[in-house]
C-alpha cells in the first residue's frame, strides 16, 4: 500500500505516514475449532438425519415389496403407446369372458348395455344381449312390481341382491366391482393380468388355510377367489384360441375400456393438439420475434413545439 504524505502549510512541518497493512480476519469454520456444545449438537443432528434416512429407506423397501409378494411386470399392451388405440376385437372377446366367467361373482354396476354400442357390438346385437336378462320394474298401474326384458338403458345385472349376500356366498369376502378396477389397483391391467395368471402352489414353509389360494401378486399372497380362468375355459365367437394368456389379455383390455371409455378419443384429441401446435407455435414465435418486439421496444419521445 502506497505511503500517504500530508503536507501542512504555514507551520513548515511535513507529516510522513508509514505504510500500513490492513489485515482482514479469516473465518475458521473447521469442526475442531467449534465449542463442545456445538460439536455435540452437530453430531446428534447428523446421527438423527442418517438414522431417519435409513429408516425411511427400510420402510420404503418393506412397502415396495415383501419377501414373497411380487410386483407385476410391464406387459407390451397394444393400447399402451401414446398414439395406440384399444383393440376393439379384444374388447368384444373380453366382454364375453366377463359375461361367461366373471359376472358370476363380480358386478359392473356403472356400465350399461348402451355403452357397448359402436364399441364392441352393433345396436342390434346389444338389444339381443339385453333382452336375455329379466329386470324387475314397476310399480305398474295396480301398484305391483313386474319383470320385463332388459333394454339398452339398463345397467349390467348384479350377481347378488345386496353386499351381505355377496359376503355370505364368498366366505366373508366381498367381490369388488369391476367397473373401475383397472384404475383402482396399482399397476392397472398389468396387475390384473398377473393376478389372473399367477396362481401357483405355495413355496416350502408357507401354509395357506382352507378356502384360500396362494397368489404371489395379491397383497398377503392368500386370496379367496379360486383360479377363474384356464386353458379352453370358453370358446370365443370369432374362433380365437382361448388360452389362459389370451383370455386374461382380452378381459384386461375390456376392463381398461370400461374404466376409461374415452381412451381412444383422448389420444385422438392429443394428436390433433400436437398437429395444431406444430403450426401455431412457429407462427406465435414469428409474431413475438419480428412483430411484437418492434412495438415493445419502441420509444415515444415528446418534442414540444418551438
């Protein structure tokens, strides 16, 4: 640092200051230099944080998968792509599987016969299907209830008259409604497919009480539903071989459509939005860059009259 010289006029004295160095304090943030109480606090905080992270990881792993519970693999569904639609022939076969196999225990109370029109069946076919059931209606003019053939506006019939009857017929277990089962289960159709095809013998050391069946994909591994499908459990109307995997695939596709009837329309609208954005976004960029920027950066100056 340069020396500072100050001259005092009138007295004849000259003050000559010596060079001075400014020392800035250095911050010492080492752990050893901290007081003992701070060391103890930081050590405790670190132990608690590490223990909490380890406990959270252990809990996550225990919830993610137990020793015997399996998570369903991801299957290459034909409707899984962003621009892929549902296989409506598979939806038709899946309805046949539900009608002949699943409807004996499971209901679909949020699905009406009219929902099948134009999706898997024609209107004439759905009318024939609906007329096969008897619906209790009324009261009539005399105040009595009567039965009539089903109509397009009727909902799928329930297998049991009330939940208590359903539990009594299934050893206390309530068969879930299948209207939105794909969206209500983690894994969606992958879980349903794995559950339907995953029945097997329990491993050594695992015992399942009478009336239950071992399924590694079911939470708890013991399920009250007997294996519902097997090879050639039914004959498809279109002649497709009714193997176990084919039957499970078709009913899962049907359940996906039942839970999300707007599946195809949603993807169609998304494609239209992408195509429109491909035209609109460059146009907006051009207007912003070459038109609006000129107006936005324009300066208005007031020149008073002379």
